[in-house]
C-alpha cells in the first residue's frame, strides 16, 4: 500500500493538495523542489527498477533522487492515492534539431480533471516543466521565468520551451520556443515503460549510461551537475564551474542535491 503521508512529508507538503489543477501544480512543484533528478545508479551499473515498491524505497525511504521513470512512477502512485485520475504517457526528447525521431525515453502523467486533460511531469531533468492543460497553444511560466507551450502536430503533441539556457541542464537552445519533447495520447502499458526504461538505462547511445547527471529545481531557478560541470541560477545570481576534486563533488552532491555518495561511489563514476 502506498504510504501517502510519508510521500507528502518527503515533498514537504503540510496538507493534501486539492483535487484540481491548482492542487496538481502545487504537488508537482513540491515534488520537484524536494526530490532531485539523477541517473547515478545507471552510470554505476546498478540497474533501475521502476515497480512502485522499489521506487518508493529509493526516492522516499532512502531519500535519493531518480530519473523520469522513477519520478513519474512515484508521482502517479501519489496521484492515484489522492484520488486524481491519471495515467502514464511516453515521449521522445528532442536534444537537437533533427529530422530523425528520437526513441521514447521519457515518461510523464496525463491527468484528467473535470473532463479536462492536463500534462504533469516531475521527471524532466533538463528543466522545470509546469503543469499545462492539453490544448493547442496552451502556455505556462516556470519558476525560473521560462515559458512553455503545447502545440498540436500531425503526429500528436509537441512541448516547447522559451527561456534562459542557464536554467536547463546545459543542453543547447536557440532563440524563441525550442522543442523539448513530443508525444501522443496512446495507452502506455507497464511493458512499454519497462522496455523504454531498459533501453534508457542500458543502451550505449543513451546519455544516461555514460554521463553522471543531477539537477534540482530552485524556488526561482535551477541547478545541475553534469559530469564535473556545475551550473546554478537563482534569480539573477549565476554560478558556473568545473569540479576537479572528488571531495568537493561529494559535498556539492550532498548539500545541494541531498545525495550522499560514498568515496567508492564517486570513484566508480570515473569522473576524476
């Protein structure tokens, strides 16, 4: 059984959210403020289990972070326990302009409230995606000031972002709205999630199998640690640098991302 009170404590919500779009947005934001995005277990070769019990044990009980298949499994379980109507979707993440569709390596939630569909996403590590109504041209602003827009396409839907690249994980961005991920509303089964999670956590061409990533949403910004490169934007304050000492890496991971790594873990990441 899902321990809702333990989850709400983990995301620092003093009370249950209301079962409307406002409550959905508050819960998503609280989740992302509290639980970091990270792929360290992938890089360390430990595998990623995405069943409800394993995800809860890691992200809530052990107070670790995770990547999209873990975050949004936990979030969907919480939504269901609260009484929301929600189901998973799969998406293709567009890292650069290309005519070749990328694989479906991202998952998030489709939530239906009073007949209106919304997208909610606690696991997009590249930036913070606010809750959006599923409507062509719908827009919303993130805490860092970036704008997001949904557009209907011949293939389904595309999420776009227009904002400062300093409040992303460092991926390239251009002027105006840039593609983030595309998706359809096709039913996603547990087997589909298992297959996408397996590819994302094991394929040599997946960025997660060779790049240590951690990120966290700040009240008015974003911080990330990609390999040894650290980026932090909070309001107008910006910090960028390269970490060259494994001891500093461990401290940064602990103090900002809440991830406590052993000396052996850091050594196994192969960064120094």
